[in-house]
C-alpha cells in the first residue's frame, strides 16, 4: 500500500517497548542512489523544563526501526 507523506506526518511515533511517545515526523532523508527513505526526522515532545533548554529535541528514526503503521500511530523499536 501507499501512503502520502502528509498522512505519515500526522501519526504519533511510539516506542513499542516502553509505550513512550517520541513525537511526530518533521522530515525524511531519502537516499539519492536508491530513492528509499533511510530515516525520518522526529521532533520529540518537550517537557516543561526543557522549553527553556538549548538541548536538541530532534532525533532520527530509521526506516528499519518501524514495526507497524497504525491508523493514528507508527510503532517503532529503538535499538
């Protein structure tokens, strides 16, 4: 099946082991040679105290980490 990127961006990323939300997809990195998605750039939810922090709240989620696409979520397994 095919899915538009705009639909994928609306799905919350959940770590299958902990049930923790990792945030939402902001962008994707596509390999120029193969045309395949290598990873998604995910913006992590900010905790109140970290709003004032300079720490990065962005992480990479590699396509191979995705276990399942649900209606509202994408389940991943962090290594």
